[in-house]
C-alpha cells in the first residue's frame, strides 16, 4: 500500500470522481458494494438469457444500463461543473436512449 494525494471533484457517496496522480482525466470510483451490485446484475442478465426468459433478461439489462449510464452522466456533470475536458464526446447518450428503450 502507498498513500498519494488525489484531486477530488466529487465525494458524493457512491459517486466519487477523482484524479489519480499521473492521469490525464479523473476517474469514477466504484465502491466495492456497488461493484458487486453491477456484477450481480450482469450475472442475472446472463442467467435469464440462459434460461430463455428474454423478458426478465431485458428487465435486468435495463437495470444495469440505468446504473451505468447514471454513473456516466454524473461523471460528465461533475467534469463540466469543474470546466474539465471530458475523455469522450460531450453529450454522449445511451443508444438507444433509455426512455425509448423502456417504452418498447
């Protein structure tokens, strides 16, 4: 283990955004319990696909997409709020948009 100073742009619980020394762009810290939820949700998608339950697989996939896109949108808002360059195109959105995908 080593200790180093990091630049913290958001320390919102479960949505921390910070820049590690030597990195060009900040990163999004995922707490261990949140990472486990993301992994378990991905596992659920796979299990439902394997069992042939496409409706439930889609519901689990929608949950995973919302969790991931929520984190990415928070990251983008934090960087924009600090007038920092994004490591991707500004205004990136889900394809297809989550609203359209949910209504199908």
